[in-house]
C-alpha cells in the first residue's frame, strides 16, 4: 500500500491513543493539516482495509442522544508501517542520526 502524508499523519495521531473522527481532525489541525470528514473517513477506510487500523463502537452517550461514536485504533501492523515510514523520511531528509530518537 502506498502511504500518503495524510495516511501517515492519521497513523501518527493514532499512535497516541484511540480517537474518533472529530478528535483526529482536531489533532491534524494542530499540526497544520486540514482534513474534512469525508476525506478522513476515506483514509480510515483504506487504512482499515489494509489492516493498519481497527475500529470499534464506543458507549452510548446522553450528550449525543444515545448515539455511539466510532473509535479508531492503530494495529501492530500500523505501528510497524508508521515507524518504517518515519525512518525512511528521516533518512530521506538527510537527518539519519535523528532516526534513532522518538519524534
């Protein structure tokens, strides 16, 4: 699977913990990436199809009229894919010594 910067940004956000759609969009915005719900869900669907993320339904909430949120979490395969891509980008940008540190 060819990974875009949007894919890698979403994986990076999910490395920090499980999130639902709007949380992912807000986190992406904090790092300067504008995502729309439609494009985000296409990214998540593709990542899930390739086994890089999994989704599950959260609990019913009264604040949402009893509706549940769908949460996404990164899989082991997704973590490995992200780490491999991160190392490749760090080396590509000419900073191989930084590749050994957590970014």
